[in-house]
């Protein structure tokens, strides 16, 4: 006995195939959502890790910048920039900021971290060192390019935060520039 006609059997098969296709589509969608969520979590973890490394690197740079040895280098640089003599003494400080600039340009340190840790000094030494930097660039045009990149980038941050910032006026305030350089000078023990 044939209880189900061929037409009914074909309809049941078609419905079963449609349901199976729908179930497969739902499974693909659910898998895609899972992959998408996992990718978002991976990206967030990557960003968190990058921020953590950048913060750690910034603190290590700050430790170096604040060390007694480097304070002496900053002192020698400030003296040279104030006197206009032995300007080679300023190059260690320029080189330090060249390194910070490279780290910012390559994304190892964010501009926000560099700004918060170093803007004041980057601005001070860039402006005070302009004549020496330009003189050196007559021989090597690319010298301290990352320092310049960093200076311009962080100056934009400062302008966005406070257009009337006293730091933005150093170039026109020679006496203030001299005072700030004098503050960098430490007495030898």
C-alpha cells in the first residue's frame, strides 16, 4: 500500500530541504557572528596590549629623561644654547627627542603619551636649538627629522588644547626662553 503519493513525498522532501538549508544558513550566520566577535575581542586585546607597551615605554623614556645623568646632559645643553657656544652639547638632548619622535611616528608610543610626558621640553629645546639644527642641516638635511615631526605634531595637540598657551609663544618671548633654559641648568656637586 502506498500511503503517500509521489507529489506529497516531493513536497515533504522540498520542505525538509528548505528547512535544512535554513538551518545551515542560521549556522553560518551564527558562526560568522562568533568569528566577528572574536576578531573584535582580538583587536581590543591588541589595542590594550599596544597601549600598555606604549605606556611602559613612555615611563622608561621618562625615567631616562629624569635620570641624574640625563639631567646633567640637559644642563650642558641648556648652557650651550644660552651661550651659543659648544652647541654640540645640545645634541644628546636632540637625539633623545629624535628617538621619541621615531617611536611616535611608528606607533610604538602614542602622541598623547608623548605630549603628556615631554611636550614642554620638546617645545623648549626645539625652539632654542633652531639655529644649531639649521646649521647642521646644511650638511645633513635629514638630521633630527623625527624630532621636528614630534615638535610639529605635539604643537598641534597643544594648540587644540589651549590656543593661548604660554608654551606656544616661546619663539617670541626670548626672556622666557632664557629663564626656562636656566631652570634646566643644575649646579655640579
